[in-house]
C-alpha cells in the first residue's frame, strides 16, 4: 500500500506541474440506494456490472489475477461450481437490469477469455438491449476484455454482435510483448494464435480498440521497450495503448505461484514516469484516481498511452465501506459485489 500511496503522490505532483488536478473518481462518485432481490445496498451510479463468462481461457498467464484467493478476491476454482442453467442466468441478468433503472452502468464482458463464450455474450447483450428498448435507462457502455484468439467463424459472429449493439463501445486486447516469441512465453497459449493481426483488422473498422500490456521483468520493462511496443501498436492502427503494472497484492492474497510471480517480476512505474517527464516526446494528458487504481495518460507520436497501477490492499480496504463499486453475476447465478464470491446480494 505504501508504494501505491507514493505513486499517487508522484502523479499528483506531475499533474500540478502541468496545471491539472488529479481527477478523484472515487471520492467524487455518486452513490444511490437500490433494492436488489430484497436487499438494500448503496451502489455507485456508474458502477461496472460483469456477467461473468466462464468458458475457460486460451492462455495461462502466470500473473492472472483470477487465480488469487483470500480476503475478498475472487477464487476462480469456486466461480464455476454449481453453474446455473444459462437461460436462467440470462433471465436473472434481465431482472437485475430492470431493478437498476436510472443507473449509468458500464457492462464489463470479462471473466477468463470471454470470446470462448460468444453465444453467452450475444444473449447478455441482446437482453440488455431489450431492457433499454422497453424504456429503462441503465447502460452507458459495454466493454469487452479479450486475448483476441480463436478462429474466424467466432469473429464473424462478434462483428454481428457489435453491429447490433450500439452501446458496445470498446474491446481491450491483451498482448504483452511486440515480439511474438516473447509474448507466447508470457501468455502461455494452448491454442494456435496465428493471425492476430488479421483478427485485429476484422474488428477495428467496427469498434474502438485498445491494446493492453502488463509490464513485467523480461517483457516490457523499460521506457525503450515501451516505445517499441507503442510503435508496434501504432503499426496495427491502435490509437490507444495501456500499460498495467503487476498488481500490488502482497499481504492480501495467499502466497502461490501467481502472487510470487507478481512480486518477483514487478516493474517500478515511478522511475519510468520520471523518465517520461524528462522527455520532449511525451505530452501529459490527464490523471485519474479510482477506488483502487491510478491512471496516468500521455500522448506519444499520436497515440494515447495510459499507465495504470492497482493496489489490492486498497481495494479490500474500500470493500469494507458500505458503498459498493461493482456487481458480478457469477456462473452459479449469485449476484455479488466488489469481486467476492462471498459477498452475495442474492
């Protein structure tokens, strides 16, 4: 938590240097009382709502946060147990959305590799569209997080889904190195990943895309490497690129292969931002503080580059508040809040 606090101080100083205030989206957020399934909660007006897609993953990244467990962090081994029949979960999803009329939700299509559940995505988004067409106002946008693997047939259906859902605004695509060999070593795919560039080209004309890299030792771990990655992203016509620091999770999750990897391969963002500030090629855009994360945005060679740091200690501390930031509908049919399978609404 100390390193997260120090990073926030640095970002605040950088913002002031450029004549900006860091935008505090946590303390300035609006919360609203709502009754969900007979339980009253105080929910953020623009909360994120995830209909969790649990159809496996095409990769096996050593830093995957889905393998964390303890103190309110989701345990992926428990998520898929006793799954609710899909059409019943879709019906519950619809019921929840109808109860949230007047909110401004961001629907987050995530889980493991959501594109493996393309039919589920279609069902959830068709349902959300039907709710809004009935006169309810509940959804601001839909964002999907994907490794962008799988075959062309899946992408033809994805293109159809994008066209049918005008609030489907962005796909964030994970790619952790510009060098294919190093990227495969990091992501440890168990499917054929050939044709990534072609899949990007299939969807880019239809939807906003953002390329996302988790920085780690042996991968993208320095400013020169960041610049090479941005050049790679720009060559694929990405206008937005995100770099994420490995999650600060020591003391809040059980020690396992994932937490050890995150600790041992952590890349310090403080020194990188200081290098950027000494460069004439990078131009500060904005800084945002969320409830357990900080985002800093720069423009480099026509690309918006975002640096994101998250702290799980801060996240769990915020989860002790009566204010709820996020809803998740798990495969077992439980509606939970703040990334915990134990914090059940109904």
